């Protein structure tokens, strides 16, 4: 069969070809393109509809039509016009896929239009419990690994794969998340592990005490019951406990999850030493120092807890560890609004830290109005530009 014969056969099989051919004969290009886009909408061929929308724009601009969705054949002087249509078409096609419940294909287009929130809202509406399979894994990848809706991705992954796999995935993507996304994910992890641990401890207590208040918190279940953790007993995977407490440092006050994290630490510090993993300074004594950290943020014995971090900084035997100790203390002071003290500590230890560490001494001084400290630091560091910037910011206007 020749190519002409094959084309005729295709036209017979699909009447849309004949319809377009009829419109092309004497009706001009407008009706043909209009009917083409209508056909593709009706048949929900959205990938081809995207090409058709670009085909219209390229035709209007007198550009080559061989590759409708390509930008490589667009002259520089017309690129902006085509790019605007490209983004508008991507948004339209992304929304059409969302309306069909096809989030992976929708995300393909909304990545182009930078409409992350549209896809995040669709992920938020998904049920937590979904059938395992390729679709679920695609959704988890988009939500968590690609950062479209990490907190929902964590919730779905906990339900589908459990705590261990979720912690591994979250650790792998943690550095790519924004502070807000980290906080949201940490809250999910804290609530989940707290619930699991509390349920496990409750079952253990009920073996001896038949009637317990239904809403007794973990702290209440542990009170006066040292036998719960005797002889190396534990009620949750201790590596999971360690990881979730670490994640919880991203939670900002006020948040009820801070007290839940504190209760996790109160449990962890009762474990036998062999089940308590260490951490980096100032969290080498992992659970007690994390408990102090959360007490500062939750305003539970705040000044006493801050004293623990001040003491470590003052008495630290390893000089190389002191900047990170100071960083944690400054971070805590900033998060509770004690900016003057934060500047004083940072002036002693952190004026030479790179801004890449998510800490800027200059920004802290500007936020607190302490340009005196900024001038002193920049002068000591021989930073003429920074010194000039401090002078300009502190000068009356």
C-alpha cells in the first residue's frame, strides 16, 4: 500500500481527518485550527492539544510549523511572543490533566508554567491510603522528592511504606527542602511517631493497670513507671526515635508538636545508654540536649534550658566545636526573639561564617538594629565594603 493509500485509509477510519480536509478547502486557516483544537479537547488528547495551541501561535507569526512545540526554530525577535503562549498553553493543559485526576502529566506541564500550588492542591485532596503500584510511586516522587507537597508525601509514604522507608526518603531530600517544608514534614513525623510510641507504651502499661484515662499523654504514662524501660526494654525502633527528634529541630514556635518532641526526648533519655545514639555538638548528649532545645522553643523552663547551651559554649574543651555550638545558641535566641543576645554571641564566634551556612551576621545585625556590632566585626575582618554598608544602614536618613 502506498503512502497515499495509507492516508486515505486513515481518513476513512477516523472521520476527523476528512472534516479538517473539508475545512481547509476554501474556509481559511482559522476554522481549521479551531476545529482541530475542538477535536482534541473532545477526545481528551491533551498532549496533542498542547501542540495544536502552539501550532496556532506559530501560524499567526508566520513561523515554521514542522515542530509546533519547539522553540529552536523561533527567531530571537519573536521568541518572547511564542514563550508567552508556551507558558499559557502549558498552564491550560496542566489544568485539563488535573481535572482528569492525572497528576503526573499535569505536573509535566505545570513545571513549565511554575504553577506548583495547583498540583500541590490536587495532591492534598488525594486519599492517604492508596493502592500500591506505579501510580502511587509516581505521586510520592512528585510530592516528596520533587518537593511539590513534601508534607503530604510524607503522610502518604508513612501509610504506604512505613516509618523506616519514610525516614530514609526524607533524609535524602532534606537539604533540598525549604525551611517551611522541613517544618511541615517534621510535624508529620513527630505526630506519627508520638502516636505509635504512645500506643505501644499504653499497651505495656495496660498489662498491669487495666483502666487508664483514654487520653493520657506519653508523659503521664511514663510518670512513676521506671519498670517500663527496665532491662533494656523499649517500645519503638530507637533509630526511628533518634531520627524524628533530629527532624523536630526544624519546628518553629508556637507549635504543639514541640511539646510532643519534648516528650519523645523524655522517653529517649530513659533508655539504657546502649540504646541512646550520640549526636554532633552540642547534641552529643542527644536526648537531654534536644530536650533543652525544645524547652527553649516551647517556653518550658526557657532560661534554665538556654543555660545548658551557654554552659556548653563556655566550657567546651574542643575549640573547633565552639562555632557550631554558638550557631545553635544564636539560632535559638533568634527564634525566640532575643536578638540583642544573639548578636553578642554571634559577634564572638560567627562573624567569619559563610552566608552559605544559612546564617548571615550582617542580616542579624540589620534585623536587630545592632549596626555597632556589624561595624566592629567588618572592621576587625578588614571588610571595607561591609563596613561601608554598615555605615550607610546606620546613618540617619
